[in-house]
C-alpha cells in the first residue's frame, strides 16, 4: 500500500486501523542459542557458580556479552541458585565487653 500510494506509515496505519507501534517486526535475537547452551554447560559443570561468576567466565572465553544479558538468560533458563537464609543469632548469646 505504501509503495503504490506513497503515504506515511502513520497515515496508512490510521486508514487500516492498525496500531503503528506494531507495524515493524521485532528483531530476532541472533546468536542467543549458542550462548544459552554455553551458560547451561557452565552451570552443569560448576554447580555453585552464580550469575556473576558465569558472566566472568564467559568474558574470559571471549564472549562479547553484557552482564544484564547474561542475567536475563540465566533467569530464563531457571538456573538461579537458592537464596541463602541469614543465620539468626542464638537466644542465649551475650555480647562480651572487654
């Protein structure tokens, strides 16, 4: 339609009652499958490593990856470690003064 009539995207979407924000396709994330596989491998071999250590290992291996992207993929793969509960002091513990 745009090529035939030479109208703007906004006007064409208004005529067709189509939301202009959904006009463009979202770009597919390229290279994420290999990164997901590598994160899985790291988490299986080094079970106690969290997201930060996985990020450091990826950077050492030469992956051009952001810490936020590493965290997002880490969460999507459900590789989160359990949250450590803080230890409560015992009830009979007394502070000693010198």
